[in-house]
């Protein structure tokens, strides 16, 4: 399919490194401690109903030319697109 999943986690480096050491995920994880990436993509919220200083779940499919081909931004921490929806977008 030519797809490379990358997860961006706006968390402290130590917590992410511990998660990676324990779970060995099959994808790349980028650490966004300063929340620059999540702010750029418009998914960071300073004050949310369920937390402070948090990023909403989001999925972006970005083409090689850096164009966003698909985007999903959850309105709560438990809202995600279905696997079928993501595969259809790919």
C-alpha cells in the first residue's frame, strides 16, 4: 500500500520511552513534548471537558508531496475512525 504509520505523542519523553520499551510497537513514534506538532495540526486543546493541555485523537494521511489527503479529528478522547474508514481513505 505504500503507507508508513507514524504516531505523534505530545507527552514527556520518559513516559513515551517507557511505553516503547514495554510494548515494542510496530510503528514509529515521534515525541512532541512542546506540543508544536499537535498545535500545528489543530488538535491541541488547552482546556477540554476531559483533561487539560491535551491533544484530541486524530488521523492524517499525508501524501509524499505533503498534502493532507484525509483527516479525522475526534471530538472526545474515545472517538476514532474505524479501521475500514482508514483503509478506504488509503
